């Protein structure tokens, strides 16, 4: 598991699971899923996802 010190953008919990991947632009990127509220989000742009094909979420 990767640790970046992020907090959930919804509930501010630090209990996150991390999903790293190489983005289409070739750069490493990471999404998180909050263990407290279940929000799946991109930690760089603040976008949340109900379903994510990249990480296979949910």
C-alpha cells in the first residue's frame, strides 16, 4: 500500500486504500478509496468517482 499523507476529500479521514497506475499521459497517478465513507477520488485534481474503469472501482 502506498502512503501519501492524503485525507479523504469528503470526510477528511486518513484511512485510505491507494490504487496507483500509469495515466494515459504516461505519468504515474494514484486514486484513493476512503475506508470510512467509501468515496473514491483522485488526490491530485479532487475528482470523485462512482465507478472507475482505471482502478476497477467498485
